[in-house]
C-alpha cells in the first residue's frame, strides 16, 4: 500500500510504474484510486490495505503532513506495527519537510528509523 498526497501524484505514478514493471521482480502496489473497493468506507479500505500489505510506503511531503487522510493512514499503519510487529513501514521524504509540523508518531518514527 502506498500513502501519498494527491499533490504528489506524478511522483507516485512514476514510482508505481517503476515498481510494477520491474522485469525480474515486479511488485504489486495498492493505490487508493485504483484498488480500493467501491462502496466500502474509506477507513475500512485503508485498514484492509495496510493489514494485507507486506510493506506500507509513505511519501512524506509538505502536502502529506497537512492531509488528514495521510495522517490517518500513517496512524493506522503505526498502530498495526506496534501491535503486530509485522507491518513494515517505508518512509520516502519528498522535498523539504518541516519536522516540527509532522505528527508526533511520524516524527518519532523518522527520528529512530531509516528513511529515503
């Protein structure tokens, strides 16, 4: 599952195309506008996608940190990771991001883990 702000769609589209079209080892990426079940609540789609993904990727940008849905997605993955210790989170910081504006759990995660 990949979480991102709509403002970062061109970057994410290129990333998804690159990952899904790898010749030797293609990945299956879940993105909301293509893979969420129509008629299901957004929060349920998010939880299902995170719980059924090997890795949840967060494209963190200035736009990401102002999005309530992006924050919800991170909180869902973070709580799942703490509870099950099986959810893996990959953070890609895109552009300059003011760490002081980050959600406190995301800020702590970035401070203690590796990110791209």
